[in-house]
């Protein structure tokens, strides 16, 4: 099968959705499929990159659309990507047809901004497309795009109507999408995690410091991720647990300066460590530094960072956002829906016995290995693609 993927983010650009795109492409290629990816160029990256380490081949085409930051993309930048990637993708598909090497299907990451490109390719070349939701591409998901959602809502419905498949990566995201528009079938295919790349670091008893607890957070620093509910409560957690609390924050984004000021305001600058944005190759070491992964997010699809933390054997305390029901089962705690009380679940975890915490750690790793492998996720997509093109 020859698969065209359109994604405005691909590592090292972007976050969890870009990561999912990369791993799915690798699994498709391992199964002897040919994969072409159209994404955005960024300084220091090749405009065309061919990866032939697998049974199939991955070719990455990076178009020179506007992109000022690795970790985030503004609406104007999305529009520029649509314009330039659409022209490039049309040429790719036309050339493929002329050489009798047609694409079989197009996978879209995500409905916005890449959806219009999939729609155009289908209308012009009859290429079927599948939309993989990311969360922010569903109207109503992000407060900062409230006005934009009102404008694009009707066009989003057109993209969904003409799609040959719509996929959410959690049941919660599926429900959120159906709340916006319930006319079309939306399947659920989970996110996955690379359990070979992410694994626990065995710690000697002599290395452990029972007087200190390290809370780890890895993600983009935006308001929706909810750290503003946790940082002001660090001193309360210390009082309730009689432990020194360190909050390790890996990531960057427009909310970072606000969070840094908040830590200073509450007199806990020494407790909160901002490491900044790190390459994906560096992340495992940070996961292995943590004692428990904290994730007070308001809304998600299915967070890759939580999956990676689980693969590294970390118990998880997370909000009841989309994906939490599938991810947390005896390997952590789901906090109250009132995020002002998120810290109470952190306290509850810290006050568990060492045996209970160790058990949660073991279950996290086991669930990552047995339920959320990228191989299994990719196979589910291939089954869908086969149904569509047969």
C-alpha cells in the first residue's frame, strides 16, 4: 500500500501528535508499505529526507511554510501551511498517477489544518482520506480559538462528511467530537508508546531519598495543561506529606513566563525547576528522574507524555481529561474534576506505602507493554485502510 500522510507537525517539530505521526509511519514501513509525508520545514532540517531502514520506505517532504517555533503553531502559520502544502501534495499525487504508482490512501493529522488538503485531494484525484483527530482540531476544544471555531465550524463538518474515516485516540475525545457533530461514525484507535525507547531505570535502594518526592511534568507549557493549579499548592503538599517536593517541568511554550512568575510569587522557585524544551532523544532521562508523573490538564486526546511516563514505570496522577479512563487502572490516581483540588490526589499518592507505590509503577510498565504498543495501533489503522480501499 502507498500511503500519503499530511501533517503540519513532524519531529522534531510539534508535540504528541507529531510523535504519533512518526511512530505510525515507521510501523507502516516495517510492514512493507510505502509512506510519503508532507509536513513543514524548519531551520536545520532537510527539505527531502528518505528513510529506508525498514521493509518499506518513508520519504519526508518539508514545505517552506511559516513556522516561528518548534513547539507551537499560530493560526496564520496554519493557513500558510494549508496553502503551500496543498500545492505540493497535489503535485505529488498528480506525479504519482502519471507514473502508475498511485497513492492508495491519505491519512490526515489533523482535521485542522490538514483536513482541507485531504478534502481537496479527494475532490480532484478521488484519493480517499482518513482524519486522525488531535483534539484542538475539534471546535470547542481550545478556549483561545473560540472565535475561530465559530468561523471554521461549518467547514470542519464538510471535511468530516467527505472523509472515509474519522478516528479519535480515546473514548473521551470521541465523545467530545460527537458532541460537536454526531452525524458521522467516529472510530477509536488509541495512541501508542515505544517501550523499547522508554523504559524504567532500576534504582538502588541506596540512591533513594525518602525525604524528597520528585513530581515530573512533560508537555507544552500552555494554559490548558493546568500547571497553574499545582504550582501554588507545592507548600501545601509539603505540609501534608512532610516531604520536600520538587516539581520538574520539561517543555516550553507561551505560558512559561506566567508559571515562572507564579513560582516566584509563592516563594517556591527552589522547588520548581524549568528545564525548557528538550529533544525527544533526551526525554527518557527526564522520565527516569521522576518519582510520579503529574498531569493536571483540562482537555486532551490521549496524552503521549502519560504513555511515555507509564513505559518508564512511573505512577501517574492525572486529571479526568480525555484518555484518563483508558490509561489509569491501578497504576495511578485520577483526580477530582475540580482542578483546584488536584493537589489533594498528589498528597494521597505520596502518602501511600512504598509497596503500593512500587505496585503502581509495575502496573504502569505492564499496561504500556501489553495494551499501547505502536505495532498494535498501526495494525488497527491498516485494517481500516484495507476496508476503505478494497
